[in-house]
């Protein structure tokens, strides 16, 4: 069971943890209508283009953030899911892009909210950017926006930032005696951008609270297993990035993140750290980037387009700011880690 707490204490706890550490084929959804009472003008059409699949918790949380932000408007939604985690090969993504563009043309949206990098690479940058319509707001963007030519006349949005420094500080506060950590992620393109962001963070802000002994990006599930086993005698803790595109060396099929996480939990005896909300059930703790915030910020930008007629390209790009402190009491019990009550009280997510 998860318990949601008020986020009012987050800023205080971030400051405390930092001080302590530093020296202290595509899938399409049917159109849906939302009109919750406030008649703010005519009905609008919003198309939500996802890079990944609808079952992915990150995807679901982004949808919730969008719907919450726009709930007072009369909006008809349509959704398309490119399924890039499970079908990452180029022919599948190119086919999904063609299907998405056909659906966009048929739906004729006022705004497209394009989520994560695959949607930008295969749909927005080559086919929607620089056009009179539709207006496009991106979110969940890992790559530098300039890679896709953003911002453009009709494109702006929200960059994605992981809370590396705060997460390492939190783990150090929970376990003051640990010193070293390994970071493990899959070999997806998004993981490459995540690693680059982490390196930039360390270069600009100085050393993290824990020494990064390894930064590993692997393509296969078996190699991921070998690294996790090696870390048991090589580092004090393990931080996990993305584990959604690991392929089985024997079958060539993508191993589900649930299977990968379940195996990790069955063999790992080290404290674990995560950075995104899909890691809630898989790691001991983290300062998580929230998909809900990504969707909410993007939809707030879309409001300016829908209500004021602003061109998306005239809106300044944004970056997520809030992190959600998470502690997993089930994993803490298994690892025999005592979590201070004040951290549990301040956490936005407590997994029991």
C-alpha cells in the first residue's frame, strides 16, 4: 500500500539532506471528452502522443497531470502510444510514426502534447515542427532541445531533469556509513541522455554525496544480471536508471521491467536508489521525478495556446523542479534499514 503525504515538507528535507551530504506497432486510444463545469469557450481538441505504452506508470501519471491541468476546459482528447519500450526497432517506430500522423490529421487537434524523446524524433521534428498547425507542446524530453531544433515557431515544452544530487544525499542520510555507489541503466537512447545529465550535474555542482564507482549502460538482461551480482561485493549501494529495454540474449525479446525488477529484488542485498516514479516498488528510496508534474506543466503551457491563441514557440521552455521523496518500508525491512520517522513524515510517497 502507498501513502501519499503533503509535499510541503519537501523543500526543507531537500535542504537538510543536501547539507548532511556535503559536510554535513502503435496503440491508439479513443477520443475522450472532459468538461468539468467551467465553460471557458468553445470545445478544444488535444492530441496526446506518447512514446511508450499505456500500461507504463510514467505514461499514466503524465496523462493524469494533463487531465488535472485542463479539467476546467471543454476538451476532447485523443491518444496514441508508439510503444517504443517494447518495440524499439526503427521499422516499428517508423510505422508507429506514420500511424500517429494519420490519426493527428484525422483528429485535427488544436494542440499536440508530445511525450518523451521518441515522439520528438520520429513525429514532431520531421513532420510537425515549423508548420502553422497544430501547435506542439513536448514534455519528458531528455535530449538537449536543440537536437530536435526546439524551440520552433509552433513548438515548445518541458525538459526532464532527474534529481541525482538530492537522491544520493537522501541515501547518504539514511545510511551515513556508505561511501560508494554504482549507477546501472539500460542501453536505450534515453539512458544516454540521463547519463550525460548526471555527468553535467556533477561537473557543475561538484561531487555527489556518494562516490560514483561505476556508471554502466547495458543492453541485455543477462548482462544486467551480471552487473547486479558484481555490485554485491564491489560497492555499498546501487542506483537504478531505466530498465525497460533489456533484451533476453536467448530469445531477443524485451524483458518486462517488472521481471527485471523482481529478479533484482530477489538477489540484491545492497541499499537501492531510484529517480523516476516507475521505481516506487523496486528500490529502497529516491527523490523521484514525477510524470504527473511533467504532464501538468505541459498542459499549463497548452492552456496558453488554447485560451489565448498563443503560438507554442513563443512560450519559454520549462524544466521540472519538484522532486518527490520516496521510501519503501517493505524493502527497508528486508534490508534491515531503519528509516527515521521524520523522513517518513516528510516523504511524498511511502510504500508499505
